[in-house]
């Protein structure tokens, strides 16, 4: 199928892109990697009257590594982030998660900002953002604001971004001593996961967990923090398999995952449990 008619703009600067979004608001769609938007338009599930292509906007694909924060421009391609040496050093969970996203050809086009803005409740990168305590920067002609991941993802494919706002960068805190790992189960290589889990652990005195942060995708209508798991892990000795098993058993309590074509709710809870146990084993090692 072909998309419904639309007007195309490819502004060279952020301010021109913001001007277009201010003018066309809810009738405009931002085009980044196009790996989700274009199929949706071709299927006529999205019918924007105006497309604002941000691929030509200068300076929006930066990677800045500071002492406390990694700031990545919205149009940075996943393939570039996957191979970025500095990122592999300070935030290895991001390239690790990116390797699970789709296939190399798709990662060559997909942008970090597009993956976060698309807000697929099964996607890996929103869960990484949530687990690490990251936030997004949104800009409009009215000004800019930073929104924590927990306030950004609202429901499937819906975020707190306003129609005239452009997501310009994504920020991940680093240097807090948490070591993050992620894993997932997908029905086939390169497909969206049924469930993915991101777990960060900081070890304290006598090898016990001083702090834990965890998030999952595929178990709710948006990526969610696994707060019950986090609380239960504090003070735990991950060297003990019984402790890891008990923590994994509790991870899905209170969650009511959706039933859909990729998996039923009970199956998703059992995957979550298995993934958490596997990650805890990795954290113990
Ligand atoms: C075969 C296949 C397999 C895939 N597998 C996975 C997978 O395993 N995991 C996964 O997470 N994804 C997967 N995807 C989705 C893919 O990674 C998407 O392309 C991605 O989610 C969107 O990124 P994009 O840069 O292509 O954005 P686009 O498709 O250009 O845009 C997506 C949405 O975000 C909005 N948007 C984009 N950039 C901005 C911005 N800067 N500011 C505001 N709004 C913006 C657009 O308007 C649109 O609504 C797969 C896709 C395909 C085709």
C-alpha cells in the first residue's frame, strides 16, 4: 500500500523543525529512521498531513560522555551506538540491548530517539532508559523540558511528548556503581521480545546487594520498574541460589501482563521469572 497524501519537510536545523511542529502540531509526524513510521503510514494506520524529516538536522546525533551522564542525540543510529567504544565502557548495557533490536539493516536506520518516542511496550530501549533512571529532553518553540523515563511512557505507543515537541536527546546517568545486565526472550531472532528485563545491582559490604534497579518490557502496557524485586534484593546475598530463586519468584507479583499474539499473560510472568533468575546469576558472577 501507499501512504495517504502528506506534505514533506526536511529542515536543516532544530529551530526550523520546531517551527514546523509549532505550526502543524497534531497533524505532523516526525520522521527519524522511518522503520516504524513508514510501515504505519503505508498501512494507513498513521495518516499525518505533514511529515517533518529530522535526518538532515545538524548536530542531533551526538554522543557526549560526561562524568555523571551520557547524553545521546535523538538521531544517533542504533548501529553507531552499538559500535561506540566509549559507550561500551561506561554504559555497556545500552549496546548490549541494542544488539537485540531487530536486524543490522534495521539498526543502520533506526534512531535512539525514534525507538524511545515510538514507545512500543515490548521494546528493549525504553526499559533500559527506565532501569537506568534516564530521561529525555523535549524541545518546542515554547522552551525545553527534561522528562524522567517514568513520566514519559504512558501507554502503548503513547508518551507525554506534546504534539509540538521534538525529542532532541536522551540522557542516561552513569557512575553510580550499578552494574546493569539485560536479557530477553523473543519468538525469533531480531523480532520484538516477548519479555525483556534490565537489572542493575550495586554490591556493598560482604558482597551483599546495596542497591538494585530493574525494569521490564512486555509485561504491561508500558515498560515498568520491578520495584518489588528491587526492594527484595536489598541486602541479599546473590551468591546463594535459593535467594536468587526466591527473588525471581517475587518479580512478577502484582503484574498483569497482556495476552496477545506473542504470548499470554501467564507465559510472560514465567518468562520474567526465568529472565530475572538468569540475570541474578549473571550479577552474582
Ligand atoms: C523487522 C523489524 C524488527 C524490529 N524489531 C525491533 C526490536 O526487536 N526491538 C525494538 O525495539 N524495535 C524493533 N523494531 C522497531 C524499530 O527499531 C523502529 O524503527 C523503532 O522503534 C523506531 O525508530 P525509528 O528511528 O525508525 O523511528 P520512526 O519510525 O521514524 O518513528 C517512530 C515514531 O517516533 C516518532 N519520532 C521519531 N523520532 C522522534 C523525535 N526525535 N521526536 C519526537 N518523535 C519522534 C515518529 O513520529 C513516530 O511516531 C523493528 C522494526 C522492524 C521493521
